[in-house]
């Protein structure tokens, strides 16, 4: 039977991870787009049929990206030249109109099947791309997480998406059924919904639709080998540019199926690839402008603070939550862990360091809620599903102490200022605008329900300015992990 070998390289959640880092005393360079590009170029020379795809979240996480609102990233991505990209939730951070402008800048195809202009039943993005390679047709389509709707401005009332996995599966069926006559030899679904949701989605796909693999993102999952559900291979490649996923597959023409495959997560370093110096020079042209503007010192902390994972309490998360709580005069500050984009911070902090670590500017919104509502909020966001890489996790300020039992699936204790929460008492809670838009999903109460118990105040329209001011006025500050949020196994 005729067969053809293909190599599919894939990244996800790049988040503006443009530049390599030096590894310890050896001086080995790790990650960065110039080394990533060097590896892709190397594989394209070694193998005959090579594709490179990105499963969402090219934007955010870098001062270079933030300063230019993604324009710099799209120009750099044009140089990297992926074959197909799908949308992640952070592609919407600068607003839907700006995303449509960035999409026009792209020299590559951005696919998404389930984002619609609701009134007219029109898809916003190109729903699929068929690439002819080696005499075979490969179909790519894309699915976005429902969290994207929380990122789109509330003024965009016409925008809608199929939010359930069942709806998303049916949309995949529409795409694949519509192009059966094109003799599709391989079907790849690019997603940005997280690994657990990918597995659930695969289980909902009708085998007749012929989806062969799901290449995903959003949960930043590192795998030893792909998962296989309902005959569909599922994988992703962590986050950033320190590694790249590589599929070497053999496709049989008569059955349009993968008959052999090998997958590996390839470390990107100066050992595995030569730098693409033209791309490096291009990135540095942006960096030079940014450094000149952002080289001033914000503060000097007493010690280096870390944020190793968003699912746990961290020293850096405690520092930022305390600063925002003090400046907003609130009892409880809920700071989204994902808004902290660096694993290490300080002790010397420049404006560039701060903007890179905390790039998401947003409003701070303070509510007065009952103790009963507060108990429900903590019961909701501390549940185990929010700690699987796909949920929304929080850092809290020092007045808060909460204990949750995973085995019993319930909140055991909640204290504010050393006192158990009184269900009939009122407490001030502060959240960002992003979490306010999605408060029903994130905190179990809508904005209207949060407003019911007492005064509401927009404390600030810029939490980055608030936190920067606090850091400047708190030299030698330090925090440590102290059991503010405790999860019992």
C-alpha cells in the first residue's frame, strides 16, 4: 500500500518567549526563537515533508509584545513562518478589532472553526486549511476554549462561540464532512482548550470524521508520550520555546490513516540547533527600543521571589496580592495566578522586569459581599478541577487563610484577619476586570449577584500602575509561602 512519511513540529503557549536563556556555569543557551527557528530549519533540511504548527497563545508574556500590542510578535512570527496557527485566549487580550488587524498582518493561516458573528451565523476566522504536501492532502482546523469569551469586550455582543465540548465536536464534524470530497489523507485538530478537555473532546468525535490527531495548548502540559483516546493521538508541548513537539508519522493513502508514528519532546538549546542570527537581530531591533525605555529601577526586594506554578501559593504571588490588597483597602484580594508570567522576580527589579512579569493591565474592582457568599467563592475556586492546568487559580493576601479537603471536596475553614468567616457579616473583596467579566464561571456568582450585598467601587483602572507604585514605596519587601491556601489530599 502507498505510504508517505511526514514530520509535524508543534509549539503552543509561546507567550512572547523570544530570547534564549543561559544555563548555569556551562553557558549553554536554552530556548528562544532564534534557536527554535534554527531547529525547524535543520529539520526542514533533513526531512522531506515537514510542517510547523502553533496551537495558540503566541501573544502576551513579553514586554516586547506588550509594548507593541502584538504587532512585534506577528512580525517575528512571520519570520518564523509557521504553516498553520490556531487562536489561544491571549490572542484576544488587545481586543477583537485589534486581533483582526493582527490576522491581516500574518503571512500564515490562522484557523478557527467555532468563533462566530452570532446574528449572521458567520465564522470570524478561516475555519480550516488544506495543505497539499508530498501528494497528500492534510486538513487543519481549530477550536478555542470558551474562556475566550471572557477576554472579548462586553461591547462585542454579536460575537459568540460554541462553548460546550459537544458543540465543538459537532463543529469539527461539519468541517470534516464538508470536505470529504477533497480526499483528505490526514486530519489534524489544533485546539486551545487544555489536555483534559482535549481527551474529552476526542471521545466525542465520530471516527467517521477521520480526525487523526489533536495538537493542543492552554494547560501547558508536558507529556512523556501522547495520549490516545477514541483512536485520536493527543499531545502538546508545555509552554514557551525551551522545547518543541515532534511527530514523525507514516500515513497510508488507501485508508487515510496513520500506520506508524513516533513522538518526542525535543529540548531546544545550543546543543540541538544553531541560532538563526537573522531572526535574532530582528528581535534585538525591538528589544533595543524597549530596553532604552524600560531600564529604570522600580525597587530592590530583600530577596528573590519565585512563582514556580500557578496552582499553588507562591512567595511572589503573596507579595503581589499583599501590595494590591493594601493599595485597594480590601479584606480579600483575589489575584489570578496566571497574571504572573515569570518564575523568578528580583531582588533588583527594573521597569522591564516588572512589565515582563506582570503584563496584564486591568481594572481593580471592590465588592462588599456576605460571609456566606465569600464561603461559596472559596469553595468554588479551590476545587480540584481548577488545579489541573485548565482552571483559574488565585493568589491571596495575608489576611486570608483557607483550608480545602480534596478527598471530601469541600472547604473546611476560612479565616479573615485570624477570625472564622461569619456568614452574616460583610467583607470587602477585590477582583480584576477580567475575573469580573467571567465571575459566574470563576467565582460562582454573576456581577449582579456580587453587587447585591453592599457598595461597589472601581478602585483603579490600572492595577499595574497601582502595584508599581506599591513596589516603589516598599523597598526591601519580602514574602514567603505561609499556608494562606492549604489543600488537604
